[in-house]
C-alpha cells in the first residue's frame, strides 16, 4: 500500500493511502476437509518483512514517499526486530485462542504444521525504531495500516495439504487517529485467525 505523508495545521504528521494502489480485503483457502489431528503453529516472516526490520524495502516501488534513507515510517521500513517479534507472538496467540474455541488441539510436538507467513504489515503509528531514526516523527504521526498473511497446512510426510491467505488494509484515514501502533495489522490477524479456525474445524 502506498501512502502520502501530510502535515496538518497542528503539526501532526499522517499518511493517506493512494486509493488506486491500495490493497484490498479478502480470505481464500484451498483446504476442503476438517483437521482431525493436533496441529503445530509456526509463524514466520517473509524475506521482505525480515529485511525491513532494519532497512527500507528492497523494491523502490514499496518505499512509498520516503524522502531519505532514514524515512522508515513513510518508506515502510526500519520496523525494528522487537516489533516484528511482537507481531509474530501476537499472531500466534490469536490463532491459538481461536483454535481452542473450535476444539482444535494446538501442540508444539504435533506432526501436522500450520506455517503462517506474515507477508506484509504496515503500522498505524511509528515504531520505536522508526522514532529513533526520524527525529521529526512523534507518536502523534499516523498512517493507514494493515497486513497480508499466507499459510500452508503441512502433513507429517511434508506434503502441503492446502493453503490459506488473507489481507486487510484500512482504506479510510478517518478511523486512524485513535489507533495504536499496529492496530490495523491486529485487525488482520484477528480476522484471519477466525477464518482459519473455521476452515480447519469445518471447511464447508
């Protein structure tokens, strides 16, 4: 999602998504049968997300309107390792909670694995690392955020049983001002977790 940083009369920096380039919402799955065994949940980062922990995106087109090599908030980078680890933990807990409600057993020793990749995530507020790199930012700065997720259900023999994907990005800046750092990404995590639990308990 591309964003445009603006500064209001009150000195608050915020970002508007460029509508023509905004990503949409949606859940897709190829899983057609319910899960009948315990499952191990693995949360991983895409190579791009891992790179963006301490860098701007490698693709120039993903750097939005970054004006300098330190412009992480507007350039979708420099999230910091701590924030990305926290995102992984948050998504794991969401999935575990939703699976438990659907009577899906989660176990670290299960042979069936659900590997979920955080393909992309955009914060609503600057992360701690972004604030350190850009002195003109404050926690009052805000932007449209969201996340994109992909998952593979892997059997004990290593075969991929099926896949799931979901993405959600807020498209109205009016809902952003009271948001926390990763508010829209958390919405994506929660909605994906609900759909994933429903799919694995009863795909139909």
